[in-house]
C-alpha cells in the first residue's frame, strides 16, 4: 500500500531543461505534459503529476545532443541541466493560516560532461559555376 501522504499530496508542477540539448523522461504514464509533448526528446519539458508518478517519470532522465548542433560536444564539452519542482501552493499551512496558498519550489542545476565524439567531416562540393583546377605533371 502507498504511504498516507501520497493520497493527500497535490499534483506537483515539474519543469526541466537543457541549454544545448534535449531531455527525455523515464516514463510518461500518469502525468500531464503541457510543454514538450511533441517528441520523446525535448527541452524544456514541463508537466503535472502526483509525487509517486513524478518519481517514476524522473527515475532516469536521458540526454541527447541537439541534432542541429552536432559539434557541440567538441566545442564546449559541458551541458547545464535545470530541474524545478513546485507544489503549486499546497505546501501546507500553519495554525494561523498566514501561509495558505504559498508555494514551495525546489530547484536543482547541475553540469553534465559531454564526452567528445569524433564526428565525420562534412565535405562541401563546389558549385558547378566555380572553376576547378587540376594539376597534372606539376602544371595547372
């Protein structure tokens, strides 16, 4: 059985992002993705879910280099990933009711080291209108 706090806990609002790449969740079951649902890998991703479902979704977060910047790994080598969780104002109240509706947020930022990959070179073929010189026997 689930602990009693699971039934009483409101849905959490989670947002995660990567500066230069994309992230993917472990699971998308029982959560409501409202930003980044277009594909498996996306950044930023934001969703609502109960604590137990959020834990399942974030059990293993995967990272992918942005395909529009395949040489990121050789240029910079580090990625900044940010995770933010808020309880949407359901953090509980004190006996005076002074803090009713006050949201609590937890934010985590960490650095991911990207291992360099020897990417294939890109060869650009000249246009048909560009002159091409061929050296034969040392003469052009």
